[in-house]
C-alpha cells in the first residue's frame, strides 16, 4: 500500500468513526413516547423517565414526546423530580425539526443551537424555543399546549 492510499483510507475511517459517534450520541438512550391528549394537555406518565441500570432505577435526562396532532415533537428535560422543561423541537429560524444532543438541541439545516432551557446559544436563529408550562398530577406529567 502506498502512502497516498494509506492516508486516504485513514481519513475515511476517521470520518466514519466521527459520524458514527455523533449518530450514537444522538440515539443511545433516547426515549420516544406517544403522549395522550386530554383537552389542552398532553399527558405522559412520569415513569417514562425511569430506566433500570445495574438493577437500580435511574432517570433519563430527557424524553421526546410525540402525538399525531403535533407537527413537531416536544423534548421534555427532567431537572429533578419536580422540575421539568418542555420545549417544542421546532427551530425558530426557518422551522426545521431539531435534534437533541444531551443538553443541547441543534438544527440540522443551518446549525442553530439551543440550551436545554430553550435559549438560543448559536444562530442564525434569533428567538428562543417555544416552551410549555408543565404540571405534575400524581404520576402524570401534563404539558399545557394552550
Ligand atoms: S432552520 Fe434552523 S438554523 Fe435555519
């Protein structure tokens, strides 16, 4: 194998590894759930945040809630057992659906980034994400869509 071919193969392998890591980061552990529409509320069980790890209950940092009546999913972050933040996953630049990467949401169209509270971190988007008030009723989390 000559030097040029070796460098080309190494470069492609590095690119593949980088892309694979990004895909894994975006997919591993992500929980999607279908919410239940109840008047102006989209409801999900709090247990949706639970996962078993090493025989212990742990909590997901976020889940993605979907419903047929919603054009965009809603990302719900769990900060504590009583503190949740619900964000519409619609980029405020030109409306592309956002992707979640841990504690930030990123737009695949032009690269805008938002924090887990919905604030713009990087443009071109100028406006923060739409958020929804959240209520807890027993073991149900209610997102107020009105
Ligand atoms: S549509 Fe999201 S950055 Fe342009």
